[in-house]
């Protein structure tokens, strides 16, 4: 009996040491980790070595992050003769198709990051920064070998800058967070009913009139709600946009700008009411919800207006995708509008849903002619999907499943668990006011973006998933951080790590370790996870690795 009890005790201990041995404080969990004995001690004479000119950007990025995060200013050398303690960044010919793979080998005298492309090297740098930050102030990292690459190609985070506006510097801080957790897509929601936030040179009234609402509802909208009486506005001029696009490019993040149509257009129509069905004066919305005034689909000049806007947008954003919105478009105005009804007849359309498809299809054709692809919310399936459109599935996953079956690319972003504006605790009274719902960290972590009901070839159409941060109730950037982190850390692991290698408790141990790094980065993260009980503390695991 005693023997059996002894064995029962040994089994979990053995599992623990096996799992902890190769565990490093990295989020998302890398594909393959081997921890060796010994450690690399970072010193002031450590140098960054870049033998190839092509990696200069990565070298400078690493240099500036080491200075910002750890106060260490390292020299960059391009010598091929390696001596002393160094961090080597190098492109190598790896036997892989894409450039986002990397190898990180750490010995007691050198740190080597190899990638087929700069992108892989960049993700390897993030892993290194996380390892460096894990050990309070000693800057000592365990010797290890990591081989790593992402599971999905669309690892997205979204930010609504319309309901509330965030400055250029705040957007950059958001991009830094995205990069740190290996996200490669930033979906920038730039236009909506409550504010137009991007300068368009051809239509200056979009920002002169459309970027300012006269006041904002206090709390939840209702017939008796009060308003604050204060004008609220903000926008990015084209120089700001260029600066942010360049900042994202340096971080291997593609920006997907969203220009909403045919609905969520009140701010634009307050500046140019001639493109609405009623053509009457309108104002940017001062409350939240869905509004009846949308772009007139029967008026050719509406398309000319939108195409001129999109031409400037295409010039500003080098990425392949332009998000055209497409969600929550009421059809009431179209039903009463002579021009819209005429369009339905002349185009042989069945109803207003097909009129919406006509609208999106026409815009798609224009954007395809500019070499761009469109992506839209899943309502663009209604009335028939435009020929090359990708679908962002937000009203659950059915839209995404349907689109994949139709052989269209899909980004999964179902409200549960991808809306980070929902509550993250059941105790709502202890939380800042949120739009509703309950979307805790473990729900995000356990999410599987590829629906099991798809056939194998259909599964290839799932590009990945995205976390959405709508800001009706998020008034400042520190609150954006509170809603996004750590749920975005959980989503990062969903999108990067093979499903079979995920483990929630293990994630929480690593996350607890990350709290030090997040503090160092001055991020206002939500701290609910600190109360989740775990078997081991990360510091113990790390010191095991260092022994
Ligand atoms: C959405 O949340 N209306 C896409
Ligand atoms: Zn109309």
C-alpha cells in the first residue's frame, strides 16, 4: 500500500518536472523549446551583430527596445568575426516556405536568432525580450534552443478610434503590445457614426465636420439618458497615418483600415448629406447604436465619393486588405428612396439585401482594380457574397463557416470570445461599465478558430482570428489596456501555438511572470488572473532552468 502511495506521489512529480523543464516565460508558447544547463549573462559590453545589411532594421529595433525596456544601449556591429558576448541576428536558408519561422539558440556566450526572413527574426527578438524581462533585474537567461513559427497567418487585434479617439502615441503603444505578443494585423476602425477620424484631402469636411460630435451620452443610451454637453473630436492627418503605417511596418504588422459602408456612416453624411437617401442635414451621432441614415445606393455620385475616398486610403495603406465594414445597415431609407428602388429595378435585384450586395460588389470591383482585396463583416453574405471578398465573422461563427464553404477567406471574430469590450469578471459591480456580456480569460484561451464541421480543404480558408476592442464605454487608453490585456495574450497563444501544446494553467504561470514585464512597459493590465491558483510559481521553474 505504501509503495502504491509512493508511486502515486511520483507520477505527478515526474510530469511536473518534465513539463516545467522546458517551460520558459514566453507568450505565446513557442512550437518547440529545449532548456539546457547554464545561462547567458547580459553585460554592458554585449554587442548586437548583424552580418547582413538587410537586417539593419531588426538590429536597430532590438537596440532601441533594449534601451527602452532595460536601459541598456548596445553597440551594433556588422563584423562577421564573432568574439566576446554577442547577440547575432542572421538570415539563413531554412527549409520552410514562409519567412516567419525563427530559431533562437542561447548559449552561455552568445544569443543567435536565425530566420529565413526578417519577419521571423523579428518574432525571435520578441521571444528574447520576454526572456530578458523575466528575471527581475539580473538580465540572465537560461541557455535554450527554440524553434518557432505561427499557426495562423491572420493574428489580429482591432481598435475602434471613432467612439473614442486615441492619440498617435497611444496607437503606437498599442502596436508595441501587438508586436510583443506576435500579432501581425492591426484592424484600425477609422470611420463610424460618431466620428470620422482619417483626413481625406479631396473631402476636407469629413474631418472638419465629421470628426466632431457636439456631445456624448452619459452611461447607457435610453430615453432618459443625460448628455455631457461637451464637443468631442479628433482625427489623424495623412502625415500621422504615414507615421503610424511606417511604425507598424517596422514591427511586421499590416494595418487593415476600415472605412464603413453602407451603414455606420452618419459622421460622413453629416459632412456630405447629398450622399444619403433623404439629403437632409445630419449630425455625427452623440449616442451608441445603429442609425437609419446610410449611403444612398441608388445615387452614382455616392460611389464616386466613396471611390475617391478609397483611392486616398489605398495610397496610404500598403497592405492587401481594405475593410469596408458592411455590418448593421438598416434598409428603411432604401425602401422609401426613389433612387434606391430604381436601382433595384434596373439591376434586376430581388430586394434591399441584394441591393447591399450590389453596393459591396461595386466597391469590391473598384478596390480589386487598385490591386486590393476587400474584407467585410459577415452581413456581406446577405444577398450574395462579392466574388473575391473575405469575411470577418462576428455574429457567431456561422457566417465564417458559410463563407469557407463558399471558398472565401475568413477571419473569425465571434463576439464570444473575441469581443474584448465585454466584462471579464462576473462581478460586474467591481468592473468599469462595459457594453455587456461576460468574456473571461479562460474562454478566450480555449477558443478554437477552425470549426470542426468544415472539411479539410475548407479549413484552409480560415486565415485566423481577431480580438475586437469597441470603445463606446472605453474613454481613455489606460482603459483600452485594461480590456485588452491579458485577453490578447490568451488570443495570441490561440493564434500562434499548436492547439495540442496549449495548457491554460501553464499559460497562467507564464502570464504571472509577465506581469513584471507589463509593469515595466507601464501597461494597465487587468489583474484577475493573479488570483488563479497554479501549482508552481514561475520563478521556481526559471531557477531550475538556470541551475
Ligand atoms: C460589429 O460589432 N458591429 C461588427
Ligand atoms: Zn437612396
